[in-house]
């Protein structure tokens, strides 16, 4: 099984990555051939979500939004082989 953490940051006017505003929330999905998990990143979870029970393989992270902003996610995954 493997794990992945997904955290939301936004780039401010200075080009720095910072946490979103407290009133912002983001609908996100993590999907693969094996599963699909929909979740929300918001102030209550500090704009981060971790999944620790993933099967080995490729996953796609997609933010569901109507905004004009360009959305990118950087992945940092850890997989433990037993």
C-alpha cells in the first residue's frame, strides 16, 4: 500500500506559495483505475488531505472549479513495499 498527501497553496502577488484565504474551499478528486475519492480542501483540514491506503499505481488529482486560474498540483507520494 502507498500514501499520498494533497495540499492546496496559491501563488500571491510576490510569487510566493501561501495557504488560501480562510473563507476559500476547493472540491478535489483523486482517481485511478482502482478508485475515485472526492473531498474538499478548506480551513478545517488546513487545505491538506492524506490517503494512506492506496494501491500501487498512477493517480490523477483534479480540482473541480469554474475559476479562470491555472491549477497545478505537485505530487509527493510514498509507497511501502511489503
